[in-house]
C-alpha cells in the first residue's frame, strides 16, 4: 500500500505526521510524496486561520482528484473543531480522525473499504500526551521533539484550546529517550516544541518547569544544539535567561509572540501581559544575549483595532530589539469569543496593516543580518539552494547563510562548520567556511 501524507500548520503537527508515517511503515506501507499516486492519502490539517483551514480542504480535494479510488483521511485541528465543513466541501467518502485519535490513525485508516468514518471525541478529556516516540528522525540535520501539547490560555481569538485540549507534557525520561535516539542517528540540532511550550511540566507529578528539562538535556547531550520553538513573554524569566546565556548548546534564538502593542487590544485579546512588561523582558534578554535572534508575532486587524491602536503597535515594534517579525491578519474562528466581538476590521485595512508590519520586520531583519557581517560563528549545513547552487545552513542565532568554498560534488549536509559571515545581497546572507 502506498501512503501519502500532507501536513499543514505547526511544528507539533510536523512531529505527529512523522509518527503517522512510521506507524504506516510498521504496517508494511510505502510512504510516498503527496504529489504522487497513492492508495491512501492523509491530510494533517490546521485550524489556526481561515486560510490554513481552506488549504487543508483544498489538499483533500486534490487527493481525491489524484486518485478517485484512494482512501482519503483528514486529521488534525480542523477535523476536531469543524468536521462538518470538510464533509460539505470535499467530495466522496472520507475518514475523519480527530486529534484525540490521531495516535491510532494508521490502524483506524487501514480498513480496506473507503467509507465515511468519524473518529472524533471530546479532546478536553485527554489528560496525557501520546507516548509513542520516533525511531528515526524525519531529517538528518534538525529534528523536532514534541514535549508538550494542548493549551489552557484561551486567548479570545484562538481556536487551539478547543482543538488541542488541556496542556499536557511528555515525561522527562521519554524526552531524554527521544533526544538520545535522534542524537545516535546523527541529528545535530533538536527543536523542543509544543502548543504552549512554556507550560511544560505543570501537569506532571512532581510538578516541573521547562528550565528543569533544559538543565537535564543540555549537559546530557553536549553535541546537540537545542532550540526553543516559542515562549510567552512572561515565561522569559531572569533565571531562564541567565542560564541560557551561559549554556553554549542552547541556541540564542527566542520567538516571543507579541500580537499587539496596544494595551487596550491586548486586554481584548485576553493576553496576560502589558506592552511595558513585554518590552522589559525583551530588553533584558537583549542585554544578556547581545547577538541573539529575537522574533515576534503580530496579529493585526483584531476586532476593535482602530488606526490609533495599530500606529501604537507599529511605534512599539520600532523600539523593540526584535530581529524579525511574523505578521498575520486577524481571522475570525467560529466558537471563539473574538468572533462575536463588534468592530470587525475590513479586509483591505487588515491587508494594509500586515504589509506595514512586514516591511518594518524586513528592515529589522536586514539590520540584524548586517550586524553579523565579519563575525565568525558555527553553522549547521542543510541543503543546496537551487537558485545559486550554494550549500545553505543556519547559525545558532537563526541566520540562514549561503556558503561559499565548499567542495562541489560532496555531500556536506549535516555538518557543523565554523563560518565567517561575509555580507548580504538580494535578501541572502553569505558566509565562507573557516578552518
């Protein structure tokens, strides 16, 4: 049986798709690229935005067209919160597997007949994270390790708590085993990820915090560079920053969602910090780690966001020590509090605000890259850029570099090199290997 898997959304979804692929292989299936003909197609959907949800349904329809006789399976967050929309828009019978049954997807989907099946329960009843570990990394250079799932924050715009359930953590001994397995396979970088990574350990007994896990992993695997996916502002504590600044195998890269620079909008979003608290954490982080990459998410066009609120956000961003910005237009998600709020912002206004934030983010990214020129650092070599023919890699502080001076015809993927950053041009950063 040929199985093709398409994944949308977060790093947790990517990890779970890798587990699904392994489970099918255990049953004797051949996992092939999604664009190829297959007997069974799996689409691991996302529901964070309306666009992501639409892309999931589009992928399901594409699978049906590619092989009308194939079994088509939808799983992930959109299935958990809006399965009826999938049934309405995707022709033919389909197997629906919610997040609460995702760990059993290969077994459930392997029935021979292609008929409507519905495996979606109450995600809020799930109190443990699936214990299945990957035997091998999906990629040889960098691997994601899901250490946490679920969220209890209930930001007013966010559907994720309804799609993922309560926060739950992978016990530290299992995290250790997964990292050890990847390290033995030659993985040089591990990204610790979760739906709300900063909540790691709060559901375990005895209760733990993320820093406890990091303090165990970093010295146990000195050859592995650990990277954190995302942390909330108030989770950037002085204790964590002090430890990180003195730990060579924790990447100096922090992604800290902002969402808005307006205190009024943050309160409407049910975000539990003020702009002042956010700025204070980031400036202290920059002081402790001068060369760190610091990223932010900004959600524009939230209901009730006036021009003054947006200009306040833009001005606030200008004064922050961030090195890149991800900007998103607000997308109403049925079932969330924000979807029913008055003051919905017109689409054209949201698009203009996104463009403004992205332009500012690009200015900050360019300035950060320019500040790296002349510096020597390490780089994990990953792949070849088809446009330039140069090998590409990523530095610990999240600079994507194009490498000159590497022997042609040699596979450099997975190597960690010392490089000197030589310049930037046309949106690319260039570096050369040094001895």
